[in-house]
């Protein structure tokens, strides 16, 4: 059956065969398994602005067009040179030369995915920054990405976008030969779907009623031997914790001796030596002594200060719901009628058990997670009635489901790090290689603003010295970095462009989908030695 | 043209840049990584590129394999990619080949024609094959792989760094035969049954399993069970015939599907129930009733204490993630894959993510069986499972869910079955772009011979450190691939005997006494082709048979293993006689000089155990712990290597990492982590 026919077959047959996905789902199948339909929807409604249509810029765009962003604009006032045509896959090898670069690149990029819209804007960003209308246009995107922009322009652009708390994040990319870096500028980035690998608490020491009831109802001495070997470890631990508390004034095992004793109690319950569920319970006993009511990472978010007023910013409107939910979550953990913990997660890990017991346990967790979620929602409504009415119910569900893994990132304006001499000095000590490369690239940006022919090793070194301040020792690592920069200050190698295109687009997707944790600061890349690092 | 290459010359330097146009590259794979890589090497200026891929383009490739468009679907990946990419650099010669890299014409001689090989493969079997060929031909190789946001690049150079097989790769999951055939307890068991047992039985080759059963009987297996299996096999004959015959009349169009249904979900289950012993300590399955399900009156009355496993006819497609690590690995239900794909997050959701009721599954079973039967009648000989073939995916989904229902196991949506049965690895353009960029860099290091710059590079899941680069490890002295001594013979396999080859390679000329080779080289040897024993010191039956009659032909290897374990194994690649070789000339051209296998270093561990005896893959029900192999399972590596090499696979790994590992890549958690702690590390210059 050909793929073109699948639609027709779908329409022509009964409801059963409509379980087959549509063309869009099929096209995006492999990525939907990473960020799901909600991530895809966010991508499809995004509008991306890219400054320049260099090989790096078009590589970044390629990786955003393929997964299906909604719309892109390329702002570029240059015409295609032979060097451009030789290293940029999204220009025609001959015909593009001498024509506006962005205009040549847009149709080739759009060919990658017919559902993505795109436009070329043949203007200079400096011109747009100079008018009210231009500034409005620049701030009207979901994300702005700039490659190798000169320093005064980048400063002006970053200041414009930073001044508006609801404005788009700015990704500033700089590359020279085998060295590169990029910085993502945002005031705040909130993530509920971090896709963290750490497992949420199973609440073994704070069991919910139905779980405790099951554990207490088990008569381990007098039960069917097959069933005995299939009791999930969670239930075994809940039962033993309950018994331990009754004989220890309500306390958990604390000392090393007590912990050892607790573990030996688990193994003593075996009726056959090959009962793996009891071995697993012993191996998982650590959960009993380190099960915080609220993970410290999340506890820290409850105490998060408001954004500093000096940044001329308040909480962006788009994060208002997230912060209201966070506030509700703090309240939930303190509520005397609640569990004193984060809402129960319905996710269970893999464990030794039979299908029947596992499904029973899974259902208990699922049902109680639902109970606590409803309680959370009531609290939300009581504390934030307006937002609770307007909030997307799915957003609330997602937040509760992921409440063990929430993250709030606070960012800095582009360039702020270089002005903070103390921070730069610290960074030079902690991460000399990364910091030296960053400073070399900063120096390059400064020098290129005047005259490209002035980019010599000596000029770069003195520029770096003026950034860090006179008298500050420069690390050896700087020599290699400025050597490479001086060798090829403006070369855009297809290979580096491809690599950066992947890396930058990946972070842009994380920002747009608000899934996974994007990096924070300057990501420095050295492909001579194949390393990356994050500083600032 | 000087303008075009300005960037590349500035960065690579004139010397390397000039050499690139003469460089011959073999790129194996034109998929996610392959497309990115082809673009990079075309733009960088590699002059001669051979691109090989056996696959055709599918719609689900288009979110990342950017050299393809919708109009190219169903066409050869290699051909289309070559055509699209060559437009970008008129100076590059791209030779596309639509073929499997394991075909005999791609022999050692052919590999030797390349300066470097770049792997962009998606399966373990092909990766190992290319690795071995590169070891034999002594050609540098860059190996790579991605899974979602994770990826890895590994440069490989014989004798200087670890080869792909120096670190053992985890073997694919297997399940006991009886778990699959009679006592499933998790969704994955039912999916494997539908995909690897039922599909081949109904739509695969008509294999006569009688002889296997005879053999099993001779070996004294349970006669009652063998009788039951014979009966089952006979009944399959009838339904196979029904599927291949034209439908009698309109009204009974579902008769063949119903026949299949009644056999596997009713008759076979009744048959199993008759063995009362099996159900003493576990809940028995329930036979399904075709008409009652269709009429909506079927009620599953399972004697389940908790009543919530399968008590109603409505499906519970998303109710369970199962409960063993095996399934977890296959299902990949770690935080970042299936969790992301649950319908809850998707709002309107995706059509094939919805739960299927028992009735839905029955109708899907009927419609997919009919579609597959129609294809058989239209001339297809056999149909096997393919995740991108909707008919087979529907069939496996429906059959697995029906079986699950009978056994009280939660069902799965089509979306989930696709991932579990198809071993789907999530994939996006970004990671492939990153990896492809890194591959070219490692290729530069190899071509420049700046071996100290080589790195194993990982793209990892850490916002503070997206890449980790690890210095190269020396070869594992116990590696069963790269520590062997490679040589090549040119011969006509129809005219040369095993003994002629072995004696020739070992320098035991016909006129020379066996002991006259001055004590150099092994005395008593075993000879293998892959895992087949062809001769050993006490067994010479095959000595005078021709290579062809032993199925040792072009592109294959004869392994000559020293019985005493003192000398390294000699791997003899079989090549074709040169085209200008006279027809009446010698049928065998020996290498000159003859290979001199080094004495093995004093083994760190005990003497290597010999390779295991030859095994045949048999589906017969043997001992209770006999295992059925997953359909795509590559063959296990020879035991001696698995035992000697450090066991890195034992520790727990998150699911995506596991996926990558199953595909043959070892993921380390940090750059500091070393694969082995070897005191006598050899510095690479």
C-alpha cells in the first residue's frame, strides 16, 4: 500500500482502520516519541526570526524546519558571494551568486517541509532597530537567533529584547573556524516536563491509606507460597516500616546498626531462598531512610525570590500560571489535611512481581494520585480563582504529574558576564579552557566591529586583557584559542555549521517546547579537541 | 572555484584540503546520520564518495532525512541522496549503491579500495560486519549512532584503538519459548508471539517443522507436548491454505480470518487448558468467541481476585507499562520516550494512540488478515513484520491484544505496539546534525594521522556539558575480532578444498613435512566459518570437500584457531581470482608472505575457551529454558570474547541509553568513566 493511498483507505473503511495515523503523525513519528503532541503543537505555533543566512544560520533553520516550526523569517541585507555558495547547502551552487542571500535560501529551506511558512526580509537589522515599527517587529517572535552579528548591533538587539519581559529569548551565536559559542538570553524559563530520569518518591514512609491497608492485611506467614514470592517490594517495605515504627516510637531506622537490622528483617521474611521480590526489597531499602517529603530542588523553588527589579523585569505574563501553580504546590505541601508531600506520582518503576499484583499496585497509585490531584486543583481554585478558571486543564495536569521534577531557570543578558570582572576572574580559575575560548571570541566580536584586517594574535590578546582588566593573568589556554581565531576569524566551515546547526536548534527546540532543560549561559565549543563547556 | 572553497582552505590548510579531492570515502547508510554526513563531506570537498544503503524512503524519514522529499517515497535512499547532494558540488563524484553491505561482492579487496569508511548504520549486525571488514582490510573507520537526544562517534583504527567489538555489546532480549507459546504474562510476550511466531506461521515460508519435532522426540522430550505441537502445525497447514485460496463468496469474506481466529484464540487455548498441570499455580487463559465479541455480548470471566485486569470487553490500552525489566528495555518506557508519548500530554491525542476495545481488536484482526491474505493472493510469496507496513502492524497489534485479552494482560495501542515490536528509536534532525559534524572531524584526524587528537565523543543529556570526549582506549587484548591476524586468499571455491587452503595458509606445502615449519605457527588447529566448525584435530571429514560445497564463498572468512591457544587466530578472507587469471591456472592464490600470527600475550585471564559448538536456530520446544530469539537478533559473539572482556553491560542504564546500547554503542555516564581499568595502557602517539 502506498502512502498516498493511506488517506483514502482511511476514509473508505470502518472506524477500526482509522487507528492508522494521518500523514502528519507518520512524518513526525520519531520525534513525537521524544516530545509528544504537546511539544509538537508548541513547535507548530512558533515564529522564529534568524539574523543572517550564513551556512550556520541555514543549518540551524534546517533543523527547525524539518521538525515543523510554524513560521520563520530570515533578516539579511547581503547578497550571495561565491564563498557563500560553496559552503551553504541552502544556496544554489551558481544561480544564487549575486542575489539577495536570504531570498535564495528561503525556498530551499521551505522545500524541506511544506507545512512550514517562511519569508526573506532584505533589510539591515540596524535600520529596524532605529524605528518604533521595526522594534515592534523584532520583538514579535517566539525566539530570535543571531549568527556572527557585530557587537554594537548585538548589544542594541539584546537590550531591546531584554527590556521586555514578555519578549522572545535571544540566541546569540558566534563561530570562527573550529571554535564557536552561543548564549541564550532569557529572564526566566519554567519547565514542568523536564523528562528527568530520577524517579519520583514512592511514599513508602508516608503511605496513602489504601496502600497501608494492603500492607497491613498481608499475612506473610500464612499465605500461598506462589503469592508470597510475588508481593511487590513496595508493599513489603511499607509493611516493615509500619511494624518498625510501632516498635520504635514512630521513628524510622536511623543508625547504621538499625538500618542493618531493618535489612535483615526483610530477608528473614523469605520462605524460599529464591524469592527475588525480597532481595529487591532489601536492595531498595535505602528508600526508607532517604525519602524527603519534598525534594530539595523543588523546595528551593518555593523560596525563589522574585526577579530582581534592577533588570527592569517582573514575572513574564506567560509564566503567571506556572508561578501560581508553584505557589499552590507549596501550599499543598504545608496543608495540614494533606500528605505533607508533593502530590503522589502514578508512575511506578519496574519490579519483581506477577502481572496481577503489579496491576493492582499500579491501580492503587493511579487512584490515589487522582485523589491528590483533585485536592491540588481545589486548592488552586481557592488561592488563584482567576488563573484557575483560565488555565489550560492539561497544563495543570502536566504540572502535577511532573511536580517532582520542576525546574525554573534564571538567565542573564547577553554580554553581562563580560562586564562582571569578578565573575570572569572566577571563571578563569574554575574553567580556564572554556573561559579563555569565550574571551577570545568576545575579543573577536569587538575587533570585527571596526576592521577585520586588525584581527591578529596580538590585537586579540590585548582586547582580552582589556575585558578582564589590566594585571589579570591570562591562562595558557588562551594561546591556542586566539591562534585558531586569528587563523580563520570569519571562516564558516560546513562541518562546524552542521554541528552548531544541530546544537543550537536543539536548545531552541527545548526553549520553544518548554520540555527538557536548556543550557544556561555561554556554551563554548572547540571542535579541534571535540569539547563543549558551559560558563557564565 | 577558489572562491567557493575559501572557507574550507582557510581552516583545513592547503595540504589536507588538496588531499581531500583525491580521498575515496565509503559511506555506509543514507538514513538520518547518512544524509547529514553526505552533505558535510560533499561541501567539505571529499572527491570520491561511494554511498551504500539497502533501504527505501518512508514518510517517517522526512522529519530528519532532509535530502528526501515526499515525491521520493519508496525510492532507493542511496540513489536519491546521491542525486540531491551532487548538485551542490560539481567536483565531487558520488557513486550510489542500492544494496546490502553484507553481499559477497563487497569483499576485503573492495573495502581496501577506500581511504576511510564512515558508518551511518542503524543495526548491530551491519556495524559488526563493517568493523570486521575494516579490520581485515586495515582501513580506518568512524562508527556512529544516535537515539533521541543522545549520540556517539567512535573512530576505529586497527592496532591503535579499540575496535567496535573490543567492548562486548549487550545481547538482545530473549524470552523462554514456553512464555511466548503458552504462558505469556506481559504485553511484550504477546507482541513477540504475534510478530515472531504467528506472522511467520501464517504468512511466512511454509517450513516443514516435522523433522524438528522428530529430532526433539528422539532426544526424549515430552511426548505429549510434541504430539500437541504436531497437531498445532497440522492445523496451521489448513489455515495457511485458506488464506491463500480465493474467498468463496462475498458473504463469507471474513471466513479465512475467522478460521485463523478460531484456531489460535479458541482451539489452541482449549488445547492448552487441557494440560491442567500448567494452570495449577497460575490463572488459566480464556478462549475467545468470535461471534460473541462481534455481537458485543462477550464477557471475559477470568478467575481474577482483583478483577481489574481484563474484566470487561473495553480495552485498556494505556493502563500498564508492564512489570519486568525486559519489557521495559524493549518498550523504552523510560522518562523520556513513552512518557512523552502518552496521550494525556497530547490533548486531542493521536489516532493510533487510542485504546482499542476487544471488539475493535477483533475487527482490526479481521481487516488486517484480509488485507494480508489479499496480498498473498496477489502474488506476494511471504510477508514478514515491518513496522512501516501498516497491514503487518495492524495484524500484530490486533493479534497481540486479543491474546493479551485471553490471558488477562493489559492491551497496548497501535502506537505502543509499533515502538515495542519495531524497536523504534526516537530520532530528530538536531542530534544527527551534531553527530555528522563530529564524524567528519574524527575523519580529518584519521586522514591527517594525528592519532593523538582522536576522541570517542558522546552527545549527552546534560545541560552543563552537551559533549563529552574520551581519549581512545587501546585494543582489548582478548578481542575476538581485531586481535586476530588477517590474510586473504584468491580462489575458485568450486575447485579448492578446505585442506588445500588451510595447509597453504599455514605453509604446510604438499612436499613438506608437517613438522618442518620450524616450530613457528600453530600445530593443531580448528577451522571455523563464523560459528560453524569445519574441522578440528580429531575430525577431518570435510578436509577434501571444496569450499563451495561447505558454503565458504567470496566475502566470507575461514578462521584458523590454534588448538593450544598459543598463537593468534588467522582470519582468511575469501576473494575472487583476478579477472585475467587463466581458466586452467591454479585455483588458489596464497598471500605472500604467508601470515605470521603472533604469539598471544600472556593472557590476563585463563586460556581462551574455544568457540561454542555450532548451533542451529530451531523453533522446536526443547528444554524448558530453551530460548526463542527475537526476530532481528544478531548472532551472539563468540564466547571467548564475552568472557574475557570487562562486563560493562551489567550495570543499570536508563532506557534510551539502553536502546543505543542494544544497537551496539556503549554509553558512558561521564567523560571520566573509563571502559576498563587496564594497568598496561599503550599510549597512542
